[in-house]
């Protein structure tokens, strides 16, 4: 049965991450409300992946925290967020079995797993690949499978870390269509990208990071037409930022 209580908003409260004596993510403060696609945009090394990993709980902040839900503490232990990585991680088994495995790991009852895996493949037009070894699928197919696998977990919030950076334009388009479908279903999306054109195509809101700091937090339309910061202006103008 689906949870009825929302894990959103997600609040990054002065989130920082330090490693090797360097402050790599510095005092981020933002909230993710329900719905829409938020792009974490910024040049290579600006801290986008680290920010997603902090939010998803893969690494622990050195200072600050990630808070969930309107009533803090109520949702402790409830994980309704999933993450899709730049390079999909697939087990040496069929596409369907990869989804079944993820469902088992998430604690879904055995009786439900096959049905949900088949439904996830069908939902994204991947039925024909169901019994193919996942690791032999093309990069684009693997990424579509990774998103279908994440969807099968029924996340309320999906983090995506540069999901298209290894893909050609055709495969990128298919992924963007999947993301549009997820958004239309009400899944909240937070995606790291350094691809400004992609953010322009699909983002509703932009969090612009530079050197581990949140420089700008704007609706996508105003970010691209009237960026407030010198760093964002330079990035949009195609100047090299690091
Ligand atoms: N565990 C770590 N220890 C030390 N440095 C790290 C660690 N993880 C990341 N970094 C460094 O932190 C910086 C930010 O990394 P991050 O992967 O978040 O950047 P990014 O914006 O996602 O970049 P890209 O677009 O290249 O993926 C980089 O300089 C990276 O080398």
C-alpha cells in the first residue's frame, strides 16, 4: 500500500561537505517542494553530484542537515526517494531480474515483485528487452531500464545525476520523454546536469552551483533570460567557468 504522507518538502539546511581539508559543498540552503523538475546546474566540479548524494543519504554532511517532510521527524525511516546515476549499475542478469532485485532490496513482498517489474518495463516500452542480459543493452537502453527500475520503487522524489551525459541525442530525447512522463505523473525530479541546453529544455527551476556554493535559485525562465549573478551570466554566455 502506498504511503499517504509526503516526504516533501526536502530542506537542505546549511548543508556542507568537506573532504581532504577542502570545503566542497558549502552551506547550501534550499527547499524542494512537490512537483516539477529542478535542475542542479553548474560547471564540472561545482558540487552537483555531491549535493545529490548528500540529499539521497549516500554521504553524510560535515555540517548542516537534510530535513524531510513538513513535520520533521514524523517520516524517519521512510525512504521514498530513489536515484539514477550517470552510469547505470546493472547486475549480470536480465532486465526484468534487475528490477525484481531492486524491489526485493527495497522490501517489496515476493508476490508483488514480478508483476511490478513487468509493469515497469511495459510502462516505458521496454517489454521487448525484458529477458535480455541487462549488461549487454546499449547505454541508452540501460539508462531507460535504470529509470524504469527506479520508477518501480514508486518514489515520490527521484534524483538523477547527469543521466544523459554518456548518451547520443536520440537516446537523450528518449530519456527526456521519460522524465516528462514521470513529471506528469507527479514524481518530483531533481537532476544534476552541466548541459545548459538540456536544463533549458526540461527544467522548471534552476539551482546554479559554482565552486560548491549555491549562487542562484530561480525559475528556469528567469534564470535563462535574466540571470542575477555574474557566474550564471558567464555560464549562459558559454564562457569557461571552473
Ligand atoms: N570524496 C571526495 N573527496 C575529495 N574530493 C571530492 C570527493 N568527492 C568529490 N570531490 C571533489 O569535489 C568537487 C565536486 O565534485 P562533484 O562530483 O560534486 O562535482 P559535479 O558538479 O557533479 O561535477 P561533474 O559535472 O564533473 O560531475 C570536485 O572537485 C571533486 O573532485
